[in-house]
C-alpha cells in the first residue's frame, strides 16, 4: 500500500509558541512505584533513613518510605519537559521550589505549568528565556489530593523560526499553598532508640553559619544516564539520541549527549546526604538554583555545602531551620602547563596538577532539621 | 578432594531435538513486580497513561497500572528462550501474536510451547527452522487464571550434529481462546476530565489509511541491554557472554554481542507511543512481525508507523480498530562515496550523507483505539 | 558570605580505630522493595522459582517471593561497608555465613557488627586484618523480628597513620541463633504439579560426591556495576569514583574501578543456579569463602560447582543436605607465547590459546535440597 501522506509531528514547543498566562496540563502523570524508588533514591546515595527504612519512617509518623526531595524533583520536573523544554538548549535557573505533602509508593503525580513570560535573548536571535511556574499534585480527585511540590524555572528555548515574533507581556505567578507537611513530635515515641540509624553529627545543633562542609565522596556518572532519563519520561533528545548528535556535534553542548540536569541535582543532594540530609525531617524549599556547567558520561561528581544561617522553626521546638547552599563540581583535564603546583590527591575539592575544577551546580536549601535534644 | 566426574550440561535444545507435537512447559514463571514495571515500561518511552498513571487506569476500569504489550511480550517470550531458542542463530518471524487478559503488578506468568514443525535450511546444513506456538497464562490454578498472550514464531536453530536426521511431520496449532479483555465504556465516568493526560491528536478519528507517521524521537541503546536481558531471564549467550564472542567473532552476527530482539520490539512500540499508542485501550493482535537486521550497543533506534486500515469495533461504538505497520530503523556509516547527496540532518527518517538507513524491525498491529467522540 | 571553617569528615574507620569487642550498630537499614528484588535477583540469573514465581513460593509455604541468598548477602553486607570496610583494600575471607528467617518484600533489614580482632599485616605496615562478626535482623521491634543472616569476615584495612598503635586483644564471637527457617512438607500440597517449573535433574538424588559441574553460561559485567553498587548503599569509593583512581592509578588494584565483591558473589550463585540451586529450599550456610582475584568491567564471569558430600537432613525425610564448593573464574589475555596449545573454544572452563584462566571466587555451601521422591 502506497502511503499518500507523511506526518512528522513536532514534539514540544518552540520559543514563539509560548504565551504568558498559558497553562499546560501535562500528559501522562506518574505513579510512584517501588521500582522508581529503588532506581532513583539509591543510585544517588541518599542516606536519610526516611527514604530507606520503612520501620523508621513509620515510627516517625509517615505512612511508609518517604520519597526524598531529589526523587520528587526528578519525577515532577520530567513531566514538564515535553511541553516546556523539549526544544531547550539549557535550563537556566530554578526559583522558589517548595515541597508540600509527603509522597509515598502508590501515589500518582500530575503536573501543571503556567507560562509567566517569554523574553528574547540579547545576543542570540535563535534563543529566548521562558519563565514558567509548575505545580505537582498527588492523587488528583481523591480524598488525599494534595500539592506536593511547586517551582518556577527559567529555560533557554530555541526558536523554530528566528524571525518569529514573541508573545509579549507578563503573567503573575499563582499563589500556590505548598508548605512542607511534617509529622508531629510525639513524646511517646522512643526516637532515641533509632538514633543509631542516622549520622550522630548532623543534628541542628551541629550546624554553624560560616562553615563549609566538603563532602568526602564522589560518584562517576556512566552511560546509565540514558536509561535513567528514559525511565523518567524525559523526552529531550539531547540526552538519548546519539545519532542526532553525530550529525552535527557543533550544535550541541560539548558535542555529545548531555546528562539531564535532574541527575546532577539529585546526585549532589545524595552526596551531601550523610553530612547534611540524614537528620532532615524534610526539605522546606530551594529558593534558587542553577546549573553552571554541563555533565557528561565519564565525569565524576563531587559536592560541598555552605551553612549560611540557622534559625528556630516556629511552633516546633524539636526542629530548627538550616539555610545552606549546595554546590556541585567536577574536574576536567586542564591545558598543559596551566597549573604547575601539585596538590594532595586525597582532597577531592581542589584540582590537582593537570586538572581544573569546574562548578556544575548550586542550590539554596532551607531544611527542617531535627534537634539532637529531642531525637538522640 | 579429587573430582572423579565432570558434568557440563547442555542448555537448550538443538534442531534435531525438536519433535512436531512436542510440548514444553517452561521453567521458572515470573511474577510481575513494580521493579520490572519501572525498568521495562519506561526505558522504552511508553506514553500510554494506562501503564504510568494508576488513577487513570483505575478510572478506566482496570485494577491498577496495566502491563503494556511490550512488557508482556518481553516477559512471556523470555520464558521460552531456554527451551526454544537458546541455541538459535536468529528469530525469523512472529505470527498471530494475540493479547488476552490484562496483566497487573503481582500477577505471575507461566508459559507453554508446542512445536509445530522442524524444517531443514535449504542452504545451510547446520541450520533449520523451528516453528512453535507459545501461550502465556497468568495466575495458574487461581480463580483469575487466564490466557494473557499467545503467539507463534519461527526461529533459525543450530544443529548439534550436522548429519543428524530431523523429526518430520507437522502439528496443527492449538485453537487458543485469547481475545483482548477491554473494560466496558461507563457513561458515569468523567473520561473527558482526564483527556489532557494523553495526546489530543491520536484518537481513532485521527487515523487515515495511507498515512505514514514518522515518529520524531530516537533512543540510543547502550550496554544496558546486557543487564536488561539478564533481568528478563533470557539465557541466550549471544546477548551477554563477551568472552564467547571474543573466541570466534566470525561465528556471531556482527562479531559482537547482539541486542535481544525483544528490546527493539519494545523500543519501537515505545517510540511510536505518543503518536499511535497513547489512546489505545489495548493492542488486539500482531498478525506478523520480523527482525530485518540486528541491533548493537551504540545504535540509535527510530520508528515509523503506516496506517493501513481503520474499521469499527463490533459492539463497541466508543472504539475503533486501527490496522497499522510499525517499522524500526537505524543508521550505519556507509562506505565512502556511496552517497553524495547531503540531506537535512533534522529528518531522522532519511539517511544523511555518509550514512545508510537500515531497516531493523516490522510489526503488523491491530489496535483497539478510543474514539474522541466518547473520551475527549 | 565568607566561610570561616572548612569541614571534611572522615568516612569509615581506619585500622587503628578498631577495638576488639567494639559494636557498630550500622546506619540506615534497608527495606526490601520490589525494585531491589528485580534489580538484584534477576541481573544475576537466579533460576530458583521461589525467587521469581509468587504462586510457587506461596504453594511451598512462604508468604510470597523469597529473597534469595545472593540478594540477602548484598543488602546485609553493604550495610556494614561504611563502618567496616570503607577504607579497606580488599575483603579477605568470609567465615561462618548462616541464613535464618526468610526475607520478603516489605521487610526491613538492620545490621550490627562486633569487632573480634585487629592484627597488623606482616609485610605491609600500612595494612592490617580486621576480623568482625555481623548480624542482620529484620523488622526490629515488630512481632516478626528475626535474625536473617549472620557472618564473619576478615578484611584488609588501611592505616590512617602508619605509626599508629593497634588495639590488641581478641573478642569471642557471639553465639548467634541463626538456623535456616524452612516451610514444613505438607502432604496435602500437589508439589508434583509444579515440578516442571524447576530443573528436572537437580534434586538431592542427582548429586554425587566427587562430581564437578561446569556451569554452561557466562555473564559479562559492564559499567552497570557502578550503579548497582550505589543502589546497595555501598559507599566504598574504589567502586565508583573514577577521578580518585585517575589521580593515582598505581595505588588501586588494577589501576581501575574494581567491582564490589558482592557482585561476583551473587553472579556466581546465579550462574550455578540452574544446575545447583533450582531445587534448593534454602542455603543453610557458607562456612568459608574468599575472593581470589578482582573483577573489572568488561570481564566475563563463569562458575563451576564441586559436590563434596551429601547427607540426610535430620527430621526432614523430604530433604537432604548437599555440601558443595562454588568456584568463579574469568579469563585474561595471556602474555604472548605463554601458551601454544590451542583448546576448544566451546569449553568455557579451560583457557584457549592466548588466554589464561583466573580464579576469582570460591565459596563453600551447605544447601537444603528437595528430594525428587517427595517433590517431583
């Protein structure tokens, strides 16, 4: 049978397609399975027992294993990719990312996005910045429907037609009620009997503003990222279509498949977890964040955390709030003779001779942290 | 202790071992876990919300997330490999593959195979074609025992002894009752409120015979295929034993580990899913299918679908039947100067200069498709 | 904000930190999910239906899919890495590994370790041998709390300071009640109707002391090991930090990332499974075991089993005990001219010309094996 008509659908939107005020109700939705849990909580070395040890999570007042913020972000963010960033060059910035209701195995997430503005790039006529606000809800229509996460992001999107006009104007972000749900402190629970399950030196009392914690471990990213990105339904071709890259390597960052930004986001959270996240009852918000360099298969990711402030948690004498900035970095081979001073190889925060340190990520965090006085 | 006896068991059968009429009740069986679900539904970019969004699947009248046809095929087919194709060169052809009862997390599949015929290869005295019929049942012995899938295949199997006689004759395939179970259309369900979760342009009304849909996305296969194949219990050594290949590369297709055919099968279904599968209530049957070239790690898979016919679904005014052919292809570096005409790099269906397009797979599909009139 | 203080925490203990009698209650704990089950039971080609087929497992008297010994070991052992072997060079020896209560999806494992002795290395002042005893319990504090596994191991740990004194003395291992739980033989169950689901030639009656079974299949390990190790919470940097290796390759075994020993441990069990493990009702104990060479990405693993003794199972006429030794090996390219005699390439137990066979693992096993007389 001769085919009389050929269809090749456009996937995703280009810069001129976005209108301020426009709403995307994203396709799909995603139920959190034990498979997703294993694959993404643990590949990133998350250490908080709330995400690993169901008897601990239940004793703390949760219904079961709690989806950690990195997995929540990976799933919710990925739902927005087809509509918002399938034709993006890079993700510029995260703004006002907040967490709400806890997410458990079996919950289904669905996400909506509102376009706030579309601004042309100053130098590159092929690009512009799309500013959006997205909100993820769980179990829509059910009794336990709840907002689990909301965030804004700014993303560099390609134009389809360099000469196209952009939709002008600005829409105000919606006021989304999204406050971190926390189990109450229950004096009848023997929290201390479980204190050995988390780090002894990462309670609220241990964090001092002005401290930089250089996390000891590194993790090499492999071509696993292609599989991981597919499992997240992230449809952007720059993560998984090697043939497309091979056709025109100069067009793509680094001339190779780039790792989806959610992966270093989650990995840096994981690497910091034994020092900063083990005794968190939850992450309240990430006021800002950004990727500062791309990650590729073969790179090894490291992380550090700077403690900026500590404060009481209103109404919760058992908790405090830690304000911190999480940094991610990797090392690249430096041009010959760019450094001559050898450095200790065991310090994985400083570039040794022949290498340069490349900052890849930063994220402001507000963390609800347990006090030793109440829990250990 | 000196060992007085060495045993090296033969695994799988050789050509001369098969007898028409012979029945294999395959070992193992496999319970569908949330782990299998995550790994295989999602790596292939399946977009149908029935397989991703439990609240949607339940609203449609299923018990929960529905195993999509690609995962059903991967699990059921793999159960037959040890007995039927562990010593095969390639899988030639799929015939009359039909789907029955829906499969959910927690269901256990067990598979039987009947040998229909054994025919010597015309040119190669070391090979012959084994024609089998396999049937997968779920929850054998329980109240909800049901046939979930049945299919025939023809496979090129090696002889152990080139001089051996083959078992002659022919056995008729069994008449297996295996009709796609579909939830009833329930006018009290607000299907339209969920219509944003699937593609707006892939309802029955959208398919026109004579149309070729060239699916936009590609997916690069990595060495992940070795792990994936093991997780499926597929025991064929040509997928996972690099040492065996290294001993005698000329003996094996391409001189390297070959990707298990179920993987491009599922991947092509997934790549076509946003355009063709999103609003399917189920795949009724795959009348024929075949692999036309091998897939290797590093290849990028693309897909296209040709719409051959559309028809009413008897007794179901809310549905129609789409008859289509799914094609998979990849590109290989072409010998120097074999092509001189450059082509647009954004068209991933046409080989650019220096490359040739290689058809890898084709599959006839009959799909039970929702009508927009009833669901959106 | 200028950071006034830099913290870089030591992770894990060094040789001089260990004291005989010291107890580690390891952090984290780990709930067995269906994701872990899929990833680790099946990647290793485990063939026992108890771990794959829930209807079979329930018919045999288990509550559902049973965690096979390889997965139990991977999870329990990994919990001890941060405290015991994060700064280890290699794991020397497993001693008196015993299994107790069955582990199901949903069970949470927590592990404790007692230090038995710390002995300096005879030749290398930077190293010493730490001898520990570890015990894994499930569902601590609940009605079904139970010991699921206990084992000793000896591990070569680095000193932080080559001049440091070691803690002398010796602590006796605790007497840990840990006996394999087995479902009773129930004459009302139609075991024979399920006999086709396991190998017909691997019942107790089939094992003859003095037999060496050379398992037919091999499995190539890929860079997947980095992901697998992270999912297990194994924090040792020699498995996942390529940058660290690149700084000083000479310091690390083979100058490359080494595969976590639990992976060949499990993989050898899996490769032997169709011949030795299919009709096991459980593994009773592994009296001794050791890694004899490292495994790297790209290596193909093979296995063999020697049957050493068979004996009755006291009080269980339906079972017998098989005593066996499991061996793992791989092949390495041999230096030119080291071998001149070509050998059959189909025998994957003997090195062909140009290769040498390298023993990588051995493990004594005591297996509770079903008798054909009662089950088939």
